[in-house]
C-alpha cells in the first residue's frame, strides 16, 4: 500500500477499499457502460429515476478500471444520489477531485470517466423517454454512439479498431456489419453493448447486427 499512500489522498484510499453503491441493479431504469478513450477502462452505471420528480432515487456502479476510477465513481454516486437529473448534469470532474482531496494529474481522466458514465446514463434515460430529442438517425450519428463502446480485446473503441465494417440506415431500420466471427471472445459483449445503446432509441424501428467471418 505504500505506493498508493504516496500517490493518493487518504479519502481516495478509503473509498478504493470500501467503495459505496457498488453492484448490479436488476430493476434499473437505465444501464450504461462507458469506456475511457484515454486508457481503455470501463464503468457500468445503473440509475433509478423517479418518473414524476426526475430525481435519482438510486445509483449503482461496476468498475473495470483502476483504484482512482473506483474511488471517483464511488464519490460521484454519493454526490448525485437524491439530486434531480438537471442538478446531476451539472456535476463536474473538478468537484469530484475536490471531494476526494485531490488526484494525481495522470489520473484525472479516471474522474472524467465517472462523469462521462453519469452523463451517458442520464442522456440515455432522457432519450428513451422522449424528454430530449434524439439527433437525426444517420450513419454519422450511429458511428458516434458506437465510438463509446470499448473493444475489450484492444482497449480501444470498436470504431477506431476497424471492426465496424458497414452501417446502413433506412427509414428507422439500422443494420450494422461487425467484422468478427460471432463465436469470437467478446463478440457477445459487443453485440449486447450495441443493442443497449441503440435498440431503445425512439427513432430506431429495427436493429440488425450481422457478424461476419468465422
Ligand atoms: Fe483507466 Fe484509471 S480508469 S487508468
């Protein structure tokens, strides 16, 4: 632990050892997995939101990141629990860093990942319920959403790693060709992530995911 003691604040070490709000939430209103473009690590955020007041009544997370990511996401969940979605959107990574008593510069992106995960979860909730408008459904919109999915094998997103062969959009029907055999490691994960991000958008009528090769 002496390595951690030199690098991290006592609060961060405490939350790394005993993170708050960790775990799955089977009845979540929204679930999102967000990847860090800086390091390839991932977090999953689960939200429960009161329909009427739009308050976050519960939030949980799973982290596939480093000690700083576990601690920053833990404190993020504590800071937004009970807040309205509008209030939660205003939380900044700087407030997270301050609440932790500081973070080494090389670990700032870990706090950014926790904020990105929170904002993605809120946006998904609002888009799926028609609270905010979903941008026009075209290839570049689909590509921008797929760019948030990390390819676990390479630690980079599935667009820049070249496995998205083709995207076509026609009258709400989205078809995506993925350049990997369906039985390859992580193919199931990637398919599920694509579904999670696109399937419930109000302007997506049908989603077809084709795995090529094998
Ligand atoms: Fe990747 Fe911290 S989340 S290094």
